[in-house]
């Protein structure tokens, strides 16, 4: 089952996985923001609560906007 699930679960997934804890996301986010701040990088950070937003997000809009932000 692990080999099958690994095709569907990204390395960034934290919830409900062995040896990973959801609060690790907070630490990773803080490290990311610290690096952006100390290196004076131009960056955008977007948090989307997919559970709440899934039904009202315009996914086509996100597909168009995110590549533009990543430039």
C-alpha cells in the first residue's frame, strides 16, 4: 500500500503520515519567511485552507495566476 500511496502523497504532506507531524508545517513556514526576510527576497506567500475554500475557489483562476507569481 505504501508504494501506491507514495504516488499520490507529496513530500510536503504532513497530516496523518507516520513520522510527520502537522505542527512541522509551522516550523517550515517560519524558516521560509525568515529566509525571505534575511535574504531580502521578493516573494509571495499564499495560504489556502482547502477544506473551507474547496467549494468556493476558482481553480481556473489559481491555475492562471500561480505561474505568473512564480516568475
